[in-house]
C-alpha cells in the first residue's frame, strides 16, 4: 500500500515504506532517532504531524542520508547503546 504524501511539491514516505527501501526494521529506525545523540548522528528530520495517528514520515530526498547512516554504524553498535541505556537483559547470566 502506497501511502506517500506530496506536500508543497515534496514527496514524503512513511517510516514503513522507508524501512523497506533501506532494508532495516521500523523499530531500528525509531531507535536510531532515540539514540541519535549517542551515535553523534546527523539524521534527517522525521515528520509526524501529517495525520491524526502520528505516522512518521521522511522526505524521499532524505533516503540517501538514512542509507549513509545505516552504513556508518557497525554490527552490534545499536545493541551496545541499548545496553548502556537499559542495562543487561539478564544480570544473573554468567559471561
């Protein structure tokens, strides 16, 4: 289902549409924004005021910036940031 919006001549895609284009899950993208200070990320603006549901949208022209960010972080880096913020999931587990 295509839910792209055109506002003032600019194309906007939902976070779900963007997630498919950049091959990352919606939750991962949301986490990038939650932890962007931890990453020192220069992520493009995310918009939420286009509908009553609060659907997150991105400008189509910003997809390359998201791909560049995706490619700049290493495997496990998001998990490490989560651990610092929330702690270990199983503190009784022996390493």
